[in-house]
C-alpha cells in the first residue's frame, strides 16, 4: 500500500483563522482525540492551523519512514520543543541537533551496549522485590506513584551507581513532575509568560532545576575525583573519548538530566498502564501467571529468562501499542521539503503520533482492544516498518529502548509473581 497522493500544497484539513481557534481549543481539551480526528477525517498527510501556525500531521508508515529515516538529516526537533525543554534538558540528546547531537550520541552509545545494560538486570529485580515487600494485603495504593518511585530508584542506581535518601527521592520526583507539567502546559498554549516574570510556576521551576542540578553535580564531582568506571552509565559516558576529547561537565549534566527524566517517567507510565490493562482483562492475568509459573516457578527472573517469556513480552508490546510512552513528537524541516506528494515549507511543524498510527485499523485488527496474543504470531514481520514504533525510529530512535524493554519485562515478571 502506498501513501495517499494529492497534488502538492493541497493537503486536506481544517485551516483558516476560525478553524485555527477551534483547533487550539480542541487540542487543549484532548490532544489525542484531536489528532485521531484529524487523521481519520482527513488523510495520512493532514494540514491544519494551530492558532496562527500552520501544522501538519503525518500518519502513513511510508511517510513516517521518509521523515524519520530517508530524510532524517533534513529535519530537526521543532523550535517549540526546544524552547520548552531547554531550561531543563539543556543540549541533551532529546532536543539537540546537528553535529552536537551526532557527537553526543556517539559518546553515549557505548553505555547502552547490550552487554552493558544486561549487567543492570539484577539491580532492577532487587529494587522491585524490595518495593513489593513493603506492600501489605488489603492496602489501597497509588500504583502510578509506586512505579515512579521504583523506576526513579533504578535509574539513579544504574545511571550514577548511587542511591537517594527518602527525602532526595521525594524532591527529585516532585522536581521532575514540575518540569514536565510546565513543559506540557507550554505545548497547549500560544502565549507564554516570559521566564523572568516571578510567577509561582517560575519559582517552582527554578526550585526543581536547582534540586536536580545539585544532585547531578555531586555525582559528576564524585566521578571526576577518581575517574574510576564503577559500572554505572555516568562513568561510561564521562569516560568516553573521541578526537575532540570527552564530555564537559555541562554536557554530562544535560545528558544525565535527560536520562533521569526520560528514563524513569516513561517506564513508570508504561508499567502503570500495564497494571491497569491487566486489571481489566482477567484472561490476560491468567495467561501471564501461567507463563511465569511455568518458567520461573516463584524464583527471581534474570535477563537470561526473558527469551523464554514470550507472553510477558507480548503484554508489554500491546501496552506500548495502545499507550505509547511518547504519544506525539515533532519535526521541523531545515529547508523546503517534500513529504510524499506534499510540499512542507522550511520552519513548519510536522506532528508524528505513534498513538494515532498504533490505533489505525489498517494495521491492527480491533485497534482499540487490548489483545496481547496478537504479538505471538508473525504480526511484527507482516507490519509495515512504521506501523508500530513506540520508541521512534531512524537515527534518533530512543537510545535507551533496549534498557527500557529489559526493565519493564523484568519488573512485570517480578511483581506479577508476588502481587495481583
């Protein structure tokens, strides 16, 4: 199947001043619902006004492959994304571009080598068992809070080789929440308050950045004092070298902040959706428990066990299909570009939504139904390359996708054996 072709510059969609106002309101009310409607009512390449700004939404795997892979060097992260995330992430991998991004990616990549991350499996399981041991029968718990605390402990231990005190964990968790809520609010509005205006939000943001920066600086200073690789990701990053040398403390801070924010919140959300989905589907829980009983029989899982847990893997793949951790991202062409049959002027924003594509009936039977068994056959081989892309794709595919998949599978296998 090929992407729908239309004459250049005539993409369908709600444009114009009045539609721009309506679209902005709909976007602010329900981002996912708005994008689903645009894609379903218009085309695989839809054009709409977001307030005064012309924006595009692409949804066909062919078009996604073109933007994310074939023409990847022509596209940067959008200016809005950088504007909103730069105060916290600096020039970290998530929002940097060009030669800086290429160098940082090269320096960081060895830290996420399969052999390196496999060494963290024991830590992940240990922290999960410790967390679950504190849960008591009959308790009512905020599972999203529990997953956030657990994945934060894991990312700090694997990233820095350290642990946080209870107070530090609470502070860092709150700080990340503040930073992400501020950025999320920024994406929904056109008029933003200047950073120098002393609003409560700005004061909270400054506190949040101060908390996380102080902890990261402490860990970096500890490594610089010895230069010893302790097996954590930060040691690996700071020890990496190329012809221009290694990372500066500022670069290391930006990447560490990026990994803390992206490496724990997305995994926690995926696990939270997993527990929710299992709770709504007793048949899935029964099948999951049967596999864990057959393979593990109550013992702690290891990285070596994961290939023998296909249903556990299928549950998580289905969660990532229905509730991708990053449900929308954006690209901005650095020169006039063509996407399929359409011209996209330099500087315009292209929205890319895994959520929208993952719920497309052309690629998934009963797309709104939670069916882990769909992944037990040859579906992945039959799907177009970008019909399923929970970690993005192309050169900018999530650098921690292997880490995240190992962590979620191990935590699911550990916790599901001990609690229902």
